[in-house]
């Protein structure tokens, strides 16, 4: 108890100092702001992995802009800087760039949401598409799409995701929002909401049902330029809210009592993390539909590359952007009758990934 008080007192004294970077050996460095309210632990390998994944995601987006050779790379650059022809500017700025940009934003939101949910539940299956939050967000968005003003789709998705999170948390209450109980409750609620979504489609007009069905698969094909800025601002705001929560969330692995000794309110931290994660899921679902498997795979792949512990928020965010960007590039370049919805590609790749994990575990 004396040691805990000493550590808490030392942290309080350090927080009163101006901006400082304090080394703790070669493993990581801690950046502490002047107010003492926010500290970031910087590890070289996860940081390098995050930067590499971000560069690869940007490269995937650049390939999408120059795909099929319709617009040469030189004209793409000219269009981006306002010096290209009108035809190149239309193809790049109006048709391709919004889709590429929104794919990066949606993928980043899914990767971050998956990292938070998996750490919150302490289960690798704790992603929003597995535990039903994406289905709930889709239900809220569908109700708006089919019976209201499409301008409020984001609000409907956020409301549906939050309502689903409350229901799942109530069902898994004895498990303190973690473990197998959460996963089972989420799967049950998600299955029920999938049936609700199917029923809503049967009651909708034919043209509305067709567009909504494509949206439910997960697609970036109907992206518009005015969707990018709100989604990007929402993503940035939610990530800024998540950063100070990640440290507290990681400390909860020691147990609620030990974390409480460091001044962390376990219940309040879980609720705040849940709200941020639901918000990230709602951002993705509201503009692209309930895209599957990105939130599940991105944190796990990022953790394997960075060899880190804890939430791994930033590597998972960059990995999510890369996965969705590369999947969308594959969707539009495959020799099919027409461009595939990106949700079809992520579903196929996610199935392959799960099969690989199963085979690896059996061999182990």
C-alpha cells in the first residue's frame, strides 16, 4: 500500500512539470504534457509499424487512383495539384479520390474500434461485427434510410449502435463486460438484429430495398465528396478522446482493485471506452455500411507485427486503413462482371484469415 501511494505521489509531482520526455530504457519512452492530464507511452517498434502501415495504406490509395491506366500517374499528380486536364480532374477528384479517402477513413475507424473492443472484452473475438454492434448501427441507419431523412443516417447509426451496446452490456452484466459472456450475448443480439434488418428490407419499397441491400453488404461505391470531411473530423475527434483512455484501459488488466489504487475508476473507464468505440463503429457504418472482418483482423495483425501488448490503438488504426484500402482496390480490379462491394472482399479475406488461424492453432 505504501508503494502504491509513493508511485501515485511521484506521478503527481511529475505531472506538474512542463513538457518532458522521460526514458525508461530501450523498450519505450513516455511523453508527458505540461498539464499532466495526458501522457503517451512511445515504443519504437509499434511506432515504426504504425508509420509503415500508414505509408502502405497511402500507397494502396495511390494505386487506386492510377488503376487501369485510364489516367497516367503524371496526370493524376497534376489533377491533385490543380494542373491537369479537365477529364483527368473529373476522374481523379470526382470519381476516385472520394472513394479512396473514405476507404482510408472507414478502415481506420474500424481498426480503432476493433482494438478498443478487443481490449475491453479481453477477447480476440470482441470486435463490433462479431458482438452485434455493427448490426445495431445498421438497424438504426436502415430505419432512417427507409423511413426518414438520409441526412440523419449517422445519427441513426450511432443511436442503434449505442442501444445495442446497452442491451449487450445488460445481458453480459455478470461478466463485467468482458469474456465469453459478452461474446455470446453479442452474437445472440447480432443474430436477432440481422433478422430485424431483413424484415425492414421486406417492408421497404423495391428501389429503397435494393440500395439498402447493397449498403448492408458494405460498399464504397456511392461515396460522395461531402461525406469525407465529417467522417474525417469525427474519426480525429474520437481518436483524440481514445488516446488518454487507452492507458487506463491497459492498466485494468491488473484487476479493478489494483487499478483503483492508481486512481482509475474501472466502471467509468469501461463506459467511456465503450462510447468511443461505438462512435467509431457508427462513423464507419453510417457511410459505408456494416463492413465485416476489418475490425476483427486489423488489431490482431497489427499486434503480431508490433509485438506489443495492450490495446495497440495506433497500429490497429493504420492496419485497418490498409486492409480496407487494399480490399477496395482488389474489389474494383478483379475480373468480374462489375465492381464488387468491398464487403464481399473483406468477408472472403476474413474467412481465409480465420481458417489460417484455426489451422495454425491445430498445428500448435
